[in-house]
C-alpha cells in the first residue's frame, strides 16, 4: 500500500511540475519580455532618418544599432526588427527614409559607444550605391531600470549616406 501511495504522489508531482513549466512559457511572457530567464533586458525607442548627401530620404535602407566595447574587438549588435527577432532582420526605412520603432533588447546601450550603422552587405536592394557609414548617437534615458529590467531609452539620429565613388 505504501508503494502505491508513493507512486501516486510521484505521478501527481510530475504532472504539477509539467503544468507549471508550460504556464511559465506562455505567449503573454514572450510579449512582455523577449529575453531568456535571468537575462538583463531593456527597451529602446529608435527614431532614425536615412538620407543621401542631398538630404533626399532613402527608402528600404536597413540599419542596425551597434554598441562598441572599448579596448576589445567585441561589438554586440542589436538588430532592430518589428517582430522581435533581435538578431536576424534589420529594420528598413519607410518611403520617407524614417525608422520609428520600440524594441526589446538584451542590454541597455552604452553612452558614448552607440552608433547607427549602415552596411552595404545588409542592403543588396540598394545595388551598392552607397558606402558603409555610421553616426554616433547618444541614448537618452526614458525610465530607470529595476532588477533585470535595465530601463528604457530613446535613440535619435540622422544617417547621411554618401554615394560610392566610381573608378574609371
């Protein structure tokens, strides 16, 4: 009889743990925080404009936000994507050359070390017309952090791209 009771409680505990595990990974949790459990995260609002050297907006330019870590070759990148895939697709400008989005990322951008970056390799649709470029941007804190949540900030900037020089 004791073995049956112990077996019943083991079965009950396994069932309860499984239910708790599934509810901790609910869709609601993913919407609120894209980071893994125990990982710091922050929210970044990006308002960027991409123009050419005549200040004409550039449509469909993909940019990324990059933080450079001084003294190392390590540069963690935050790829901006409206569906929350932080490390895959870069955000494209609209037909007015503007990006206006708020994203959840894995770390708060560092003051003095953050850039809007344009890379020709990310932009095959622009046919190699523009040279690689970047512009320094300074994150402005919108709300303080608390625990794993490092807070929210805003990044604003204009990236003026120059046409590639053609060789004869």
